[in-house]
């Protein structure tokens, strides 16, 4: 922790905001090739700084051990030369992505001769508030840079030395290649007050993206005066319809639950049509048993699942992120739709059915970001969408919904050209 | 004022939120022609309720006179049969606009056979918090309805009787024509606590649009947990370039300042290149004198404007909304750009120049919603853009920027179709 007072923190963070605003105006006018040259120079600089970054990370790891961080948290925090190489390769990868800035979104003329153009422009200054993983420092900053935005990064205290070393490598590599000063700034201290100050400075920050646990997101949502794009839970559902191919249904549900249960697009609640329940569970039980999945079953599902735990109301609201699955037998499609619209976190849902009309009814009746027909919800991911990168998955409905990549880091502007048109007369 | 306690207000408003969420799911699946039939029925119902609406409005006007509202405020509040007819005609007009819901925004395939579709869907439930004008009750509700959204309306106390009468006519006309119950709800009391409660219920409200003075907007921005799309100031600039057609420049500046000075797209600060300042002001002085425009001039502009008032720092930050204009002479294009980027509210700016390269540099260097070349900023308006209607002009950069109409009241959803794809193996 630093020894700064709250007013000193405010002064420093506001100064960073002002500098970021100035940098953003310069960034907005860089060409795609200028930005790509900067990114390539940053990747080289990260590689050249590998030993400094790993050494800084050792300080964080030692402090984390003293603090008693769990083995899983220490692993998330750890950087070795291979992981630094992955971060650098990620920066190069972003240099290969299409630049969204300048894309013409629409063009039209009006009878009075005015010519309208709507085109993509950067958002401006984006604040990223994140927790332990130090790779976010680079991943988030370079996606913002490619889309023409300045960033103010505020990482967690556990990774502060690693974050500083990474940010420093990005800046020192980027600036000789043309990166405007203050395009990427890391708040050098991790006092909680800095989050509050960021949330207040809406004259300098156009958007905050919090990446971390629910506590962090709640804090940012409560305090922020500017837009926040966030990711709450991923309570994803799969519905096995009466006309499902049951082999496919078992494979999809098993993949969605067990292929990587710790992620937001993993399955949490399975809904099964009563007419196929017996046959489905007969096939599913041995498959799920291989990963020792715990079933939390409603009354009717319990009939088919002798080793299940009775589900309680809380289960339908729970993102387990583990080898646990809540399961309910439903009478008809509408019951599945109603259950999902009531309990879902509006992230991703799947229907397994050979009946296309049923599938279309399901997809057009549910208010979630991503709806899948005969596809595992594990495909709800920027890479799988073909976006080439992902800054997060939004469970909001404004501006960006679902997987967010470069386009979602842009705004737009209207340019209107005429020959002296006036409104009067 | 009502006699409800804060907890009673919370209970009632949360119940309205829950009902709106249920209505939104039904609204999302209405077809365009169903929505249009509902709108036409609402217009008829408004016309049939003219005498009730005018009588309710008389109560508001009497209360307003007792309260000592200004003549301008009383005029904004006033409804006669002609104004009710305008409101009804506005509803019919919305029935003729294109429905944005269901539009395919993009479609693509991936090598693994997944087919992606991104399509427009309604946002869900939109809260509108507004002040005196009772026509907003209808205008906002029907734009939200056409775009498939439920609304919770919270009008000002001055117009409560008028708002109730209008909302009641919309509901009673719409429901027999198929409007789902609770699609349009007016909060029946005007306690300040209801704004606070709306700002907190992010499980039920997807978006709040505050329409009114800066105080109201500040309150909503500070309290809201959900996205807010707002309109702060319109501090609009016009820059007269060294290569301007000066007749055109005078006509554009005069139109932008005096054709309707009380609106957000009116001109507030004029910037003039020093090489044309003498000639420009010679032509401009008599034209602006016709409307007795007060000039607030920087030192150099004072040389050309003998009857001007010296501009102070505050002037560059001021939205006069009156026959007052701040004016500054600049040495070059970049000085104009820098001034605008520093002082503008990012609404609308204009350059007058015969040089297209200069104009393009201006437009690509300024971070505002709408940039005009040789066009009065008074065209910064949904109607003039050809949107057919406008729910407001956003000075934000996320989700919606500039004039907002039906498209800006939508979100999107991804639908992904496959044949059993799973991520594992």
C-alpha cells in the first residue's frame, strides 16, 4: 500500500486522466500501419524485458506466498519466460487484426442535398480495473490501442510489480515507434481510493471495464458516473427437447459442463423434456460419471438420477464453475423458456433439437446474448466467434453484448457535408 | 406530493419493474404489423380522450399558476385540442417508421461449420425520467413500443394530471389492440424518492434516459446502476476558415445562432481565422444586429466589434441558449480544433471553408458527435437526419451518439446454429 492521502491520489489520477484525454486525440488520428508498427515494437520490447518482468513477478509471488494466496491464485499470478512470450505473441496477433476505426457504417443523402456519413471512431479513454492476472495489463492495453483508445490501467495489488514491468516495457517499446505519450498509463499504486477516483472522473474516462470478481464489479457499478461494461455471472442453460438427437444432447451437455467447468460459458443448468427424460438420463449418467459430476435434481429428475442431491431454489441461481449440474425435467418448450428467462444471467443458452421450428421459437423467445442450436455453449467466446481477440464478454445489453473485441471498443461519429444549407427560410 | 413512505414507493416501483420485465418479453415477439395496429389504436384513443386530457391539463396549469411558474414554463405545459392532435399524429407517424427489430446486422460462417447471425432485438425495459412537457409521455412511450421495449415513465410533478390522462389513453387504446399489459406504465406519484428507486433497480430497468435540466441529469448519473443515455450541454462551434465563402459563413453562423437560439444545436461560440476576420465581421455585424445579438469577444475580435462585451473564461464554457454569441479570432486551423476539443460539449461543430482538405482535417480531428462542413449546426436533429423521429440527442459516446431514434433503442443478440459441435476433442 502507498502512503498517499486520498486527495493526493485524486490529484495524481486526475492528472493521468487529463494526459490520457490528450493522448486519445493523437491516437485517433494514427493510421493502421502506424498502430501496427507500434504493436510490433511493443512485442519486441516485451521479449527484451523478459528477465525484468520475471524478476518483478518473483516479488509478487513472494509477497503472495507471505499473504497466503492459494496455489490456484499463485498460478494465475505466475509469469515465466514462456508466459511472457505468450503475452508478446498476443501483442503481435493484435497487429494482424483488422482495424475497425474509419469503417463507414452508413451513408445517405437527403433531399436538401446534405450528404451524411456515419463512421467508426475510437471511444477515447478507457479505464480497465482488474484483479490478479498480470497478462491483462498487456492484453487490454493493446486491444484498446489497436482501436485507437488511450487506457488507464488499475491492476490489483497482488500483481503490482509485474504490472509495472509490463506497462513499462509497452511504453518504452512503443514510444520510439510513435506511441503518443500517456497512451497507456498504469496507476502506480493500488489503494482502493484509486478505483473511487477513476469512477468519478467522467470528464476524462469514457468507459470503465471492470474485470474480476463480483465484489469489484459491484463497487464499480455503484460508484461509476460513466458507462460500465461488465460481466456478471454466466448461468448458462441447455434444453434437451422432445425431438433431440439424444447422443448429440449428451455430447453437448457433457462438453458444456465438463470440458472446462471454471469458465463463464460452461453449462450450469440442464432442462430435459419429460418425454425423453428416461432415455436421455440413461445415456447421460455413465458419461457424466466419468468426471464425477454431482447432479442437483428437481423432484422429477430425481426419479432418473438415483445418486442426485435434491435441488433447492438457490441452485437455479448458482454459477457453480465446478463439476456440479442442476437439472430439471420440464413438460414443454414454454416451461424451459420461462425457466431460462427467469433464472439466466443472459449470457448463453442452447437448445438441442432436430426440429428447426422448435429451435427458432426457443432462440427468438429468450433474452440472452448468445443462443445456440445444437452447439455447446462453450463456443460463446470471441476466439470461437472469429473475432481474433476478446476483451471480455458483456452481460449488458447496451453498446456491447456477448463477446467483445475491437469493434466493441469503438464509437461512431456523423460527418455531414453540404453547400451552405441553413435551416431558416 | 403523495403521502407514501420511501419503502412503500420502493415496493410499488419495484412491482412496476417486475411487471415491465414480463411485458418486455411479450413485446419482443410482437410482429411489426401488430405493433402498428396498436399504435393506430392509441392515436384514435388519444383523440377520443381530448377533452379529458385538456381538462386534466387545466388542473396542472392552475397548480402551476399558484406555484408561480413562468409564462414560458406554463406554455410548455399547456395542452389544447390542437396540441393533443399533434401528439396523436405523432403516434401515427411512428406507426409508419421502419421497425428496427429483427434486422440482420451481420452473418458469417466458421470453418467448423457454425453459422453465426447477429440481429437487432429490443433493449427490454427503458425508464424515462422527464420534466415539464406532457407530450414526452406519449412521444417516448411510442418510440419505445415501436422498438419493442416496455417503458416506465416518471414525469415531473407540474404535469402529473396531464401525464396520467395521456398514459391512460395510450393504455386503454392499446390493450384491446394487443398491447401487453404493463408495457407502458406511468409512475403515479412524483416523489423524488421514485427517481432514486428507479436508478437502483438494475434487475428490471436496462436503460434510463433522463430528459430535462442539468440537475435532473446529474442526479440520475450519480445514482444509476444501469446505463444512462443523456444529453448535457450543446456548446456548438462554427469555425470560419481562411478559405471560407464569407457570404455563406455569415448565413450559416446567423442561422445557427438566431433561427432558434433556445435549442441544443444552436451556435454558442464562433471562431474566425484572422486573415478573414475584418471582412467577415464587416458583413456579419449588420446581419446579427437585426436580432440584437450580444457579442462576447476575445481581445482580437474586439478590434472588429466595437459594441462587444469582453469574453471571460466562463463564456467559452457557456451554453447561452439566447441571442448571445462568444467569438474568438484564431491564427490557424489547429487553434480552432484545439479550442473546440477543449471547450466543446461534443455535440455539433461546423467548418465553413471552400477547401475540402481543410474541411476533412477539421472533421477528422474533432471528438464531437456531429461535424458539419458548410452546413448550419441546426441540422443536428433526428428529423433532419431522416430518422423520422427522435427520442433525444446523446452527448455520450457509448451505445448511441448524436440524434437517437428507433435503431438506438435496440440491442442485438447472436444466434448460432450447428450440427452438434462440441469444444472438446
